């Protein structure tokens, strides 16, 4: 992998951005747990929570799923529900291989001052929302206010890309893990993935209700996809002399935790732009803020009402959840903050509506578990791009 930096990106800034991504994906909770009901919104710290319980994928109400031999992953060409064993070995596709053409990773920053979509908000440090006394599904956040931000954008350009040609596109949330460039190098060279360009956006900062990241990723609307389309992708094309396909079948979104809900939301509200979605520990829970009466339960609405009650959309979806994934039985007491149940419910409704999807329940795994990602991402990416023409490879 060759790494080049655009103007205005310091080495320290890039490292700081990567540290945020890696910390988030190591299994840290993506939910700010609010204080007890009587506490002030400016409480000094969140309470300590007990470790997340280990779930049984064969428990009542869970989808029927196929147990896999320990250490193996599902076939890349089969829909359905699968259970991984407790051993998660790193896939060889993440190792640099001799003779494989190396793509480049370019970097640039974007400022809130230049955005018409997201001028910027932030929640005061060490403060959290409190439940609305009149509605446990609503969170009141009194310490959120306008605030500027910058976001880092990483652009992966494969060595095989021919300038001027329209390339398939992968849009990722929360920035880029550097091992992904090696993965893409190897799988493109093996003709298992198309010669595609990856655009990995950092978020605007913070987490959950009242933060810029929460506003971008947890809001149930097409706004984030519209921001990417109007303000990010034109910059990528102009800066690096690349052309991105407008064919939605050649466009994918991906993310983990709230980044996973953002990936799903992008494709749900704009299927004319995206047909492929990959999520780890998707935050398909009630974390939207401000509340919207049209979708009062936030991303929980996806499996509660939206997918079941609408005609199936032309989406292909890969999802994962861990047996020790997030359970935040917080003071909202709304029963809509269980990541395992949310992802299980997603699998149920996708099955009922006849979607092409693959759902992986991982044993011995926490939230956005890094070992699980290192084991499964090659197969997940190959599943995601099933049916797309790949020169010299499978169709």
C-alpha cells in the first residue's frame, strides 16, 4: 500500500483519526449511557455498567441459523443465517502478498464551515441526555449546541484503475482501517472484487444523541447520503482524477455500530444510489436525536415498521452481530436498546420480505469485534459483490 497525504492533513491528525476508528471498532460501546432519572443532564460521568451478557443464538425468538464448523465462515454465494464458532483467525487476505499491485490511499480534510448539510453540533463533555418523562422513547439533551468540526476522508484507488473510466464505489463510515487497503489489493488482484474505489469518511465527532456523529449516522432520513453525494464524491472525483459510477448496483455502503446503521439508512432512503450494504454490530436501535414523529423509534423502525410494511427494495445486505454485543438497558426503559435483538429482528424481516442477505451471529464476540472482522471481511465483501461483473472473475 502506498500512502500519500493531501494538503492540510498532518501526520498527527491522521493518527488521531485512526485511533478513534480503531478504538470504536475494538468493541467499545457506541452508546452514551445516561445517568439515573434524577440526575442533571450535566452529570459528571456515566455509571459503570456490567459486562454485556452472552447470548444463545438458539434462544426464543431468534432466527433459525446454521452452525458452522469452528473457524470457518459461510460460503460467499449463499443467502441466510449462520453462526460462527468461537475461534476467529485472521484471514490471509489481510497479509501483503508478493507480486500483488498496490493501490494508493489519499487523504484530505473537510470543514464544517464548508458544509451546507452539517454546520456542526457537539454535546458538552461528560454530559448525557435524560429520558423524556412523558415518553420513554425520547431523549432530552440539554447540553448539545452548535460547534465546528473537521472530518478526514481517505480514498483508496486501486493500481488497476484506468483514469476516466467509471469505477464501482464503496463508501465507508468512521474512516479507514489501513489493513483494508491490503485486503482490497489482494481481492481485486484475485478477481474476487471489482476494480473499485473506496471512500472512507471520518465522522464529525462525538457519539450518540446530541453529537455530530449521532446526528449524521442515527438520523432516519436520506440527509447523510445526500451530503455524501453532493459534497464528498464530487471532491473525490476532482481531486484525484477518478470517475465514480452512477449505477446503484455498482455502489456499496459499509460501517460498524452507528456507522452500520448509517450504511443501511443510506441505501434504504436512496436505493437509486446504493444497492449493497455491509454492517458489523449495526445500531438498529432507538438512538435518533432529535426525535422525529414520522419515525419515532429511530433505526429500530427499520425492522419494526419500515422493512415489513414497504415493498422490498433492490438491496443486497451482509450483517453481523456478536454474542456479547451491546445491551444498554438504560433509563429510557424503552426496550429498544438491544443490539443483538435488533440485528436478529433485521434478519427476520429481511427473510420475510425475500431480500438477498447474509446474517452472521458470532460466538465469543463483542461489539464490532476486531477479531471477527479480521476473520469474516473477505467473505463478507465477496458476498456483497455477488452478481456484479468482475473482469476475469466470477459474475
